[in-house]
């Protein structure tokens, strides 16, 4: 469970203070699929960084499964990011000149696993339908395939939370729909999904939409989840 209580984030440049978040409250239950929307500068990326334990609030509290993350050490935060949270980014962030399999294995290497690393990475690729692309490098894959490798990398540690920051931003319509169908399937299998997007069509795949403006939540509404069955 993700719980933010009166969370603010202030960035300081010299004497200037910029409020990215202004005392927001947010509760995301286990198994939810939430889309976070807002214009550039609304605070949605800052919110994602805090939820993903990549940054800490300036004030307020962030409780992850009941634990106040501000009380954790850097090593404990790193372990949470590695084991509990999977990240998917707009730019894929794959390592060039390494295979899909090696890219997916990377989080397990950071976790110190060796014996079952390859088997788990292959299983993650199979889960996103790319077991036959395990030996291909990113340059040999389409944009949609690269993003599916990125999803497999996010899944390989079996995280309970998946954070997706504009995951379809660099994809065409068909590839975008494939990625969203995959995220829906992962959510239906029990994973919590928090999605950052500026596209209304993409947000339609979530079961709840939170809208930010100037660091404040201005709307938080459930919705009927769009289902795409493919061609």
C-alpha cells in the first residue's frame, strides 16, 4: 500500500523556492491501477520519484506498506527499489550492445543473484512474449519490443509495484496498445500499477485517474477500465 500524507517537495535554487508538490494526500491500495495526469510542471514526475523511493519529501510522510521511507537508510531504500518496485520509463533505458536477456538480468545481478538469474530472466521475457528475442540487441528490436524488454526487466525481481513513467511516449499507436494491454494483464494478476501519462486514451486503461495541477491534486476519480482485445 502506498500512502502519502501532506507531502510537499520544495526545490531551492539560491534564494528561490519552487514548490513541486504542495501538501498532497494520496492512498493507493494494493492491486490498484492508477493513472496520474497533469501538464508539464504539475508535479507528476516528482510524485513518481517519491513513490519510487528515488527522492524524499521535503515535508510530510510517505508510508510504503506501513513503513515510513524517511526512516530508512540509503541501503534499505536501494533494496526496496530493487525488490519491491519495478520501473518502466519512456526512453526504455536499455544498455546498447547487450542482449535482451542481459538487460533483463541486470536487476538480479545488482541483487547478487547468480544461480537462477538466467532462468528468471528468460521467464520474464516469456511473460512479455519475447522469449524468441532473448539474443537480440536493442538496435535489432522495434520500439514496442524494446519497451517490452524494459517491462520484463522491471518484472524480473517480482516486484509488487510497477511504476510506468510515460511508457508509451515514444511508441506508435499499435505498440502503445500492446504495452497497455500488457500492463492491464499484469495488474489483473495482482500487481499495483501507477502510470504517469499525458494521454487521455492511455489513462483510460487505468481504473482510477488522479489529476495534478501546480503541485496539488485537483481530481481523483475512479473510472471504468478500458479493455482492448487486439485486432
